[in-house]
C-alpha cells in the first residue's frame, strides 16, 4: 500500500477549537472569525460566519421608502402589508416619500436623511435601489430589501447593474435582500402551532407557497427567506442563521442556483454540525432546467452531478418535487431521533402491505423479519393463516375491536423496529377511523416513529382532517412514494449526523513538502508531457512505473535493460493526449531489437503527425489489474473537484464515475468507490483475487491534496489508467495528463 502514508496526510492539519469572534460588517455577524489557521492552503475560509439576522426578521424600526396609500398604486398594497406585519412583530414604521406628509395616518418623511431614528430594516419600493445605498449607509441602516427586478435575471446588462449594486452594498456595510425578491418574508405566520418549525428559503416566492400552506395542516413555519437574485444575502447566510435557531427543526430550500458553491458547503457544514436537516429542491438537473433557472435568477447552476455529490457530502437531502419537499421537511422537523432502523409495514390488506414493502425495500429501507416469538405473539390476535413476518397483514377485522391496539403496541415493542408505517389505501369507516385513532394513541405512548399513508383522493374525511392531522406525533402522507422517500431521508439523516466529522476540520492549513516540488514542475498555460506529469504524481507520493525518457535508439536499449524486460515504449510530448489512437504506444517489447525498431517507428509516426516530442519513454510493464481513473477538474461553482471511476476506455463508454468536492476524508473516498456500478470488480470477480482498495483510496486522497494545494494552478488532471493490483501490491499510475492553468 504505497508505504501506508495516509496518516501523514491528516495529522498535520488536525482541527483546532475555533474561538468565536466578531465580523467587521455592521456587527451583523457572529460565530467564527477568519483568524489565522481558519483558512485552508488556498486561502479560503474553513468556517461559515453566522449573520445576525434577528433584526431583519424582527426589527424594532422599519422604513418603507416609496410608501404610498394612493388607491390603485402597486406600492399601496405593499405598504399596507408591511404596516400590518410591523404591528405583529412590534416594529415602529416610518414611511418615506418626497411628496407626502402622511401615509395611512403615519407621519411620512421626505428622505432617508430625515428619518427620526436609526432603523433596523428599510424596504425599498423603488425601481432603482442603487442611488439609495449610500444614503442608507449614512443613516446606519442595518438591513435593506430591494424588490426591483431587471437585474441579473435579464441578461448581461442586468448582470452588470447587479454587480454595481452588489459592490455598493459591500462598501456600505448594509446587508441587502434581493433584488428581484418579494414580500414572503413579511407573511402572517401562525403563532398557535407548537413544536419544531420549518424555516423556508426560496429563490422563487411562488415555489414556496406549498410549504407555507403546511401551516393549514398543523405544521409550524418560523421564517421565510425569499432570496431573489442574492446580490448580497444568499441562501448560505440563511442556512447558517437558521441552523443556530432553537425553534428550527428543519430547513427547506427551493434553489434555482447557488451564488457561491463554497459558501453553500460551509453553511451546510454548519447545519450538519448542529444536526439540523437541510432539504432542498435544486433546479437544473437537465439542460433545459438549468437554462431556465439561469434566466430567472441569473446564477450559475453548476454541473448537476457535482451539485448532487456536494449535497450528499454534507448531508443536504435533495428531493425533486415540492410535494416531496413538504413531506420530507415536515417529517424531519418533527420526528424524534430513531431508536432503530427497522421498518415494519402494517396493513389491513395483504396486497397493500406487499406493494408497500416492495417499494420500501427497493428504496433501501430495512424491513427485518420479525422473530418467531414476535410472530407467535401477533398470531394471538391475528388469524394464523395471515402473514405477520413483515409486512404484517391483520386481515381487517382485528382493527375493529380490542385487538387493534394490542397489535400496534406489540409491533412497536420490538427492539428491532424503529418505524411503523401503516398504508391506508382508502377510507373504510368505521374500520379505518378506529385504525387511525389507535395509531395516533400508540404514537403518543412510544418514542418510535409512526407513519400513516392516507390514500383517499378526497382528503376531507374526519379520520384524516381531524384525527391524523390533529396529531403532532403521527407523520401523515398522501402517497406511498413520498412516505418511503421521507422515511429513508429521516433514517439517513440521523445516521449521517451521528457519524459526521466536518471535512473542514481536517482540511490542510499549510502546504505539504510536496507542494514546493510540484510548483517547480508547473508550466502555466501549458500541458505537461507524460514524463513531467508523472514527476508531479511522484512528488505527491503516487506510485508510477519505473521509466526513463530517452532521445535515441541506443539510449532506449540501455534504458530497457535497466528498467527490466518486458517494457512499454511511448512517445512523450507537451501536446500529446491520445497516444494510442496515433500508434504512439508499443507494448510487450522483450528484446533490444524490438526496442530499437519501436523507437524508430515512434519517432517516424511523430514526424508524420507533426507531433512535437520531448523524447520517448521506456517504461516498466505493470502486472494486470483493474484500470481506474482518478482526476481533478474545475467546477464553475465549487472549484477543484476530484473524480474516481472505471478507467481505460470504460470511462468514456460507461461514464461510471463518482465525484467529491475537497476537502474530504477517507470515509468519503470509500463512499465514492461504493457509488460505482463497477465497484465489485475491486473485490475480485470470477475467482480473481481481491484488489488493493486501500491503495486506491490512498491515491484519491493524495490527488485531493494536490487539488487543494495546486487548485489554482491545475486546470485538469487525469490519471488514466491507474492500475489497481492485488491486495497488498498497491496501485500504479500508468499514464497521466496535466493541463496547467
């Protein structure tokens, strides 16, 4: 295993305890300061600051700039809603308009400079907010909201206008929401609901409506942040803030794009540390979706595979539909920590139970077979001809009498059971009414999760509207798929956070000794020759074959003798990527005459193809193994990313690859391999020996170190093939492509 140096990669940058400090921007950030040691080797922050948004969501004073009470004016309705909201949160309102003395009975001042007090929040009802920024800064306003559209969502000119606005805001010290946002932050939230709440973040206000409506089902919402174009305040700021709020049980996001990938991951890391689930719909899985999202919010959508991997890496639960966002967020916000992973399906119909069990098993949920003793206990109340192994089929009649509660309690008493799911495909009163009443009562007595799928298309039944929705302990769903997805996310979230170790805690703060050697090999703006690329790998401890670079046939023969027959000979040049297709690779040469002939043939082909060579490589032939690819590419959102997959020609044919955003640790490197469809090849197939997975993981981690230290210098790195040998024999990089930035 290449000297087994994995430990040396982590011990020199073990995380230290970070002291809390103040950020300079308006005193509006608390948490981690960017002190020495809190930056990685590329100078990027390792911890997310937490903006103090208390005075945004609950200001003591509010200025409405452009306020109006003239009927028929768009600003009038907005002003009216803001005044009502300010009354609910206890804020003083100061209308601002150059030609009005009073607005809705409130004293109106002509300009920001005339405000009678320092205000916490200014809402800008103007077409162009830019001229107001300096005035707001002079008045020491903490927060502002810009509703105006016509910025980055409209194209290049709008993007330039937004850049000017963002620059002015950055200079001012004000925190700005928008532009191109709306009134969702100032909605009327129900204050009669208890329990952990959902905090909502959306880049499209309309897409948050289904989540906001959850309050009508008895599910509490605490905040709504409509981020719009995110010229300043962004999704990451709100995730970091909500993760620290004691009332927030889950954060639900609708994202059309990310302003900055690194900031998003730092915020997701903060939420993972706090064990607050983040559930997100992220638009842009398809080219059409990505293009539409960009036109709406003017942000980068990012390569979706990278976005997907980055979210999984930090425990963000990605869902596709708003209905999934509703159900998964609601479950994660309110459900207690699971005591076991086992899921039992309980139904009054064998067909329903079997159908649901198929869906749950296919989704990766664990449906343990109940013990013989437990089955015997259940058969005290359920006819012996019915299956109770899991799923549990009660046949219907037992739910109508005293047996129903005993069955439910017996299932929940099993220590292997953490979740009980009861699909009710349709109302069948009075049987279904008593069944859900018994489930609600049992949920109050247990610390385990009880879920009900109410399959009726009507949804007006008392059993659903009153009994199920009236319970804060039963998780109620309307579809099988949403229930399965939410339960899977619930169990996965708690497994993830229980074992979570922040990758940022282990990120390198200082360059390794390899970095100095590597810098000397880089050639800005050029592709390295294979020989130079392998020297770069060797500098980072990645094993390459024995080889020599020669410039004559005689030198090739001497090199072959020193390297040891059989040998491989390859042309080496700075702009040479696909050598095999050009006939510039000769394999299995076993004699001096073959080496001489190969040298002449390689140089003749190079001249004919007008390839500029720096020599010919005479390389050791490596024993057969599984060919893998490990590489580094740049994502426009997240920066350097590391990819591993099946190598050789398979990388192009199958595209079987997994990606991660550095930094990450050994566990994530192994998770990458587990995602590969061809993972079984590494365990040995058709009687073959298992291969050196530890060595492959080591190479992935060393390439990650290269990505972190040389990220701005490497445009692309591709080790292909990396041959993984039998267990204990390591992995060898047979070829490498490096393009410098």
